[in-house]
C-alpha cells in the first residue's frame, strides 16, 4: 500500500449499489471509522483509472464483482471536525459510480470491513454521525433515487510516459 498524506484533497473511488430498492453498505472495522457504515469506496492509487479503482474497491469490500454503468457524481466532503492540527483537514473528493454486482460473492471481505448489509433509503437517512461514515452518503443515495446518472465517458484516464 502507498503511504498517504492528508494535507490536501485526495481522491476516493466508490459505488452506490442498489437492489430491490435497497442500498448496499459496508461496516468498517478500521480504527478511524470503526463500526460506521459506508458505501464501498477507497483511495484512488497513483496511476489508477478511477473506473478500475471502483471495481477493485467493491470487490475488496463486498466480495462481489462490480460492473460500472454510470457515474453518479463527484462529491467533495470536508471533515473540519476531524482536524488534528491547523492545516490537517481531511478533504476527500469522491468519484461515485453506479452499476451492477455479480450474483454471487467471488471473494472474501477485505480485513477493513466487518459486515455488509442492504438498507432502505429511509434507514440511511435516519443514520447519524455515530453510525454513518460521511454525511455525503445521504446525498448520494438521494441523487441515485432522484435518477441522477452521467455517462462513464465523462471519466478520461491518460498515462503520459
């Protein structure tokens, strides 16, 4: 894993996955967000295509293969309450995809995830900061059910050698 500094905005790739009116969330086991629910998501590695990162993160955190079909949006979430020192304010910029997952799990959960579960949108809306990792997840769920969708072609990935 690459070492990371949280001194400027950083990129997260993730997914909102819906099935039968419910949204798939993962319960985190890592210290900073232990027992909080999140959408499957994680850091974009240097040089990684955001679409491939979303596929990787969903597989690591849920065990399911993920096939992105659309971009839901790009979300900026500033965590002022998590400030550790003057200029240390975590600021993820999340690229969130929509898509389909495989019918059966293809792998085990990554060790940072303790559980996966499907939630109704109303259940997510009632979650507070002690239960939900980031408040922008509520906005993502609302955007999904409001029908927001953008073509994957909005994401362009190039490698200059």
